[in-house]
C-alpha cells in the first residue's frame, strides 16, 4: 500500500522532489522536497485509495476507535471521508481558537470517553498533530493515535511524538517515496543520496545550500 | 426534505431558538437564533441525510457540475462528502490567503473551465459564499451556484447574491425551521412572531433588545 500511495503522490505532484534546486519552506529552511497533500482532494481515484489506506491503518492499529478528529484545515477533508467510511462521528480541531464565540478549539461534538483517531495530511515536526491530540484530551476524550498520509520521517518529529507518548501511523513515508521516485526514473542515485542526507540532518543540509 | 432537515437541526441543537433571551452574534447584533451547522459532522445519520439533500439540490439545479468547492472552514467537511458522493474533484477556498507560500485562496486543483458548485454551511449576509465564488472565477472556472444547508432568509443576503448575479439553493431555511419548531411544541405562536419580526428587520430588532 505504501508503494501505491507513494506512486500516486508523485504522479499528481502532491509531493515534489528537487534536490538540485531546493524549495524554501515557510520556516525559512531550504529542503529538497515539498509536499501539498491537499491536492489529493482533486483526484477522486487517488483520494479513494487514501481513504482505503486510512481505514486499513485504523482497523489494524486503532480498531476500538469511536470518533475521528481532523486537524484544521488540511486534515479536514480526509477526516470527513474516513469518518463517513467508518460511519463514525467527526470533529475538527482549530489551530487556534476563534476570535469570537466559545473559544473552543474543537468544532463538532465529542463525547467524554470517546476514543479518537486524529487524521493529519502530513507529519513534519509533529506540532499540528500534538496540538490536536492535546485539545481532544482536554475535551475529556482519549486519543488512540494519529493517522497521516505521509511523514518526512524526521528525528525531530519522532522525538516530539515520543515525548508525549503519542502513537502515530502513516500510509506512506519518505523512504518509500524516494525509492519509488528512483524506480520511476525521476531522480538519479546521486539525487537519492542528497535526499537521504537531508532527512538525516535537515538543518545542516539547509545551511549548506 | 426541508422539513426533515429542519427537524434534524432542531433535534441536535445545530440551530437554537431563544426569542426571549437573544444570542449576541460575533457582529455584536442580538438575534433570537444561533446556528452552528458544524455539529452535524458528529451525527452520522444527520450528515447522511444532508449529503443526500445536497446531491438532490445539485442534481436538480446544477446537473452540469464538474467540481465541488467548500468554503473554509465550516463548508469543507460537507463539500468533501458531496464531492465523494458525486465522484467529483474537490477544492476549498480560504477566507484569506496563507501568510506563506503561493498566496492562493484555493487549495487543491481546479481546471480552467470547471463548472463549480460552492458548498456552504449557512447563508447569512452571503459574504463568505460570494468571496468563494469570486475566487473560483478568478481561477478561471465557472460558478454554477452556491448550495447551503440553511439560510436565515435575510433581505441583505438575497440582495448581495442578486447584486453579483450568483444563484443559490438551500436544503432548508428559516421559515421551515420556525414552522417545525412550532409543530414540535418548542416555541409558542407569540415566539414565532418574534422570530419572524427579527427576520424582517434584524438590525431594528437587535436595537430594541
């Protein structure tokens, strides 16, 4: 499954690899990869495979789930599809409270004791997932884990999840994607090495650009 | 259908009526009604009926649709469900551009010439729907119209849509909702009159509170 989804992400350019002409992320860091999984919304066949991928992850790792939470904004469409496929209630978690109104981070209704899976488009340093998981816990529900389309597989992300004892699972990942890009003839072995060296040390890699 | 959905919205308190103890809206205006259609996400049976309601609206009024656009944030989950039910591409429209990146209002991919229906949770003064429709047009696509769960039926909203020649359709509306609330014994005839007088002149009504 991770191979098929990696292929999809490359085919529709949800993920782009440019090891020789890096992207500048919003953090200011240079990186050889850019990911916009939101574009998967616009490809019904791709998103159907993603929905099935999420359902497989959840049935395997979090079968006791009772509610789905999407991270605003990018995680909401996939959370909606997964919730509908599983016939479960859905909420979403704002990145910050509304300026007016109840100041709640959670939209929709969670029940106390709900067992929640957080749906995320992308795991980088884990910040958005961890923020959402905390909000769900503060609302009195349990968080079984985070399910995401893709992870860069950065040490910083893994450490952040470990530090708050939060489990996460992804449909595909950086390693599978880079391997598929080589198989598809889109990058050379040298470019593959550049990508892998970025993953090992993204800050050092950026500074050398 | 509008009666069934009005009943759903009252049952789960997505819409609340308090003619004797008005709500204060984020605009500062007092109103006898408050609507949070986002809570429908958390009720699988209700949202399924909403999805079918949207599909019926679209098949009747906009059968030539080729893509679905949700208004961020509240319109995104319903847009996702409708797009999946119809097997169509989906995008969503931000209320303002991201601080970083491409400055685009549209997330996901629209094709030039796409015939788009905008999905909205609620129509009040029409601002959010009209903003989304403009963004879709600026991206080179056509807007067939806006489909929403509910409208307050305010003159200001109707005038705003008319002024930009934008069609809209809703699954249910203020009049159907108030009628159902009377039938359910939730409000008296006198409270019904208070609600209808608000709809005729919401600013004057607010000033008298």
